[in-house]
């Protein structure tokens, strides 16, 4: 238990890519998109989606970090549908949602 806690605390240090703080409006937009489109799987684990509430499920993925995660969110990855399954979404929306997710999963990375 202690060890996994320590691992969680170390994750943000290993991920320097999200140094810039997302713009609050973009983050809010991302939250809306997330709630509308992404939460169906990422809040429930549907299709085996990693849960937003479980940072441990993201620790391996986040090694890839932004560029790859955002690409996967837009283009699809395994059972993860392109654009979260909503072709109405623009790349900006999907990126904002992914950014929101990352800020929730690793809050240390986006707060002062
Ligand atoms: C139909 C269910 C579903 C929806 C809706 C969904 N996801 Fe996913 N998502 C998944 C699954 C399943 C995975 C794991 C894919 C794998 O590892 O094979 C995943 C993985 C991801 C990943 C990690 C990709 C990686 O490279 O490891 C990101 C980022 C992500 N989703 C973002 C989003 C965003 C942003 C949205 C909304 C726009 C969204 N997802 C909507 C099911 C979904």
C-alpha cells in the first residue's frame, strides 16, 4: 500500500510534458465534452476503459503523455472509439477533454 502511494506521488515528476497550465476556459470546455461524451466509458469502465477516478490505471499510459494520448483520443485506440465515438467533435474538443482528464488524474501537474 505504502509503495503504491509512493509510486503515485512519483508519477507527476516523471511527466514533465504538461508543464503549461491549461487555460481555465479550455479546461471547462473539456469538462463539458468529457461529461457528455467520454464519461460513459471513463466513469464506468465500460469496454475496459481506464477510470478517471483511478490514476493507477493511467500510470503506464501517461508515459506516452499528451501527444500520443491525444492522438489516440482523436483517432481511436483499441476499444477506445475515435473522438470518443462522437464524429461531431472537433480535434479541439477531444484534446480539451483529454486535457481535462489528465488534469483530474494528475492534479499536481496542472496546479500551481
Ligand atoms: C465507448 C467507450 C469509450 C468512450 C466513449 C471514450 N473512451 Fe477513451 N478509452 C476507452 C477504452 C476502452 C480505452 C482503453 C483502450 C485500450 O487500451 O485498448 C480508452 C483509452 C483512452 C485514452 C488513453 C489512450 C492511450 O493511449 O492509452 C484516452 C486519452 C482516452 N481514452 C480519452 C478519451 C476521451 C477524451 C473521450 C471523449 C472524447 C473518450 N476517451 C471516450 C473507451 C472509451
